[in-house]
C-alpha cells in the first residue's frame, strides 16, 4: 500500500499537477508579483525548473515538496494530493507507535523535519533546466600501453545535476567541477563506500584539514590533506584505526601525487 502511494500512476501524477497548477494560477491572479522563481526560492530549491516540473507532472509530487508548496501557497495538501495526505497520516517508520507524520493542518509550517528534505526525481530523459548544469564524473582508466592507469574525466558516462545558483553560492565554476565516487572504508563513517563527492578542480591549493580528491599514481583517492615542510603532504583518513596517516616528502609528491581539486559537496547513500 505504501509503495502504491509513493509511486503514483501517470493519471494520478497528471491530476495532481493540474490541481497544483490551478492553485498557483489562482494565487498569481491575486498577486501578479508571484512567479515560479519566487516560489522556488521560498521552497529552498535550485530554481524555477523544479516548480515547473511539478506543475507539469514531469516529476511526481512527494510529501516534502507538497508541504513546502502548501506552506507558501496556503492550501491544504489533500486539495492537491489525497494520495500524499493519506501517506502523511501513516506512522513514521522507526518512530513510536503513537507518532505520526504531520497532519494536514500543519502544512503552514514548512520546517517539517530532516526526513522531508526534497529529493527531485529525474532520469536521462528529463530535460535539463535553464538553471541546471550537469557535472561529469572522474574515473580511473587503465592505459592500454601498460603504463599503469590515470585519472580522467568521463566524457560520455554518468553525470549529476546541480542548480547553477547552488554552485554560484560556493563560487564554483561548473566548467571546473566534477564528481568523484568514493570506494573503500577509509573515509567512514563520514563517507561510506559508494558515496559521491563534488570536486572544484580550480581549488588545488591545499588548506590544512580540508578534503581533496587526488590522483595518486593513477589511483583516485579522497583524503584530508595537510601540508608538510618542503612541499610534502600528509594524507589523513577518517577511519584512522584501519588507515593511519600517510606522509610523503616533497619529491615524492611532485612525482606521484596530483591534487585534482577540493571537495565542496558530498552525498551519502545508506
């Protein structure tokens, strides 16, 4: 039953989008200054395209998005989605038996809780919004000539979408950014195996204690870096019990370690 509520049919998705658009248009007639951009800002989203995709049914509404929209546009969530209103009344997983998700009347409070952070659903067929960019992944590539491996950007592989304003707030140039998959347990518990980090390749000047992606003799690694005299580096892992600090002098660093860039974002899939 919960799965059915979370995954609406195309007909239900379309009907919810139409009801949401009708409410938005009615509010806009009352207040002509209302725009999708302003609504996106109020909801804490990257830009107007997120609102547009909800209103046109390109992505299905979720509880988080619906509560945020309801808080700003002042409607009850069952006016748009009886499906999610029903889901909101269900007990929260892992909570005590007498604990429930916020009631419909609580939609005026946009700060529902950390479990309701909006996650926008999209796939390769979803058009890239005007306020979005795609960042490619770095990967290790074995060289056919038998010279080991090297780290390079994927040009035809996986990509992640970011809002342009999200990157602008961090002063990140999209042309100088990429993503890195984290493998192994050396950065646990902060970065479990399978995590993804965003890397600013324009920031290669090491700041002590900051996290960087490095090319270590062809191996793609994510570590906390510390400067040492003579151009050396100390590499630190969060899981220091199994992965103690590594220290390399300046000559070794110059020949074997390349700082790809500073980590500015990470995502963890548990």
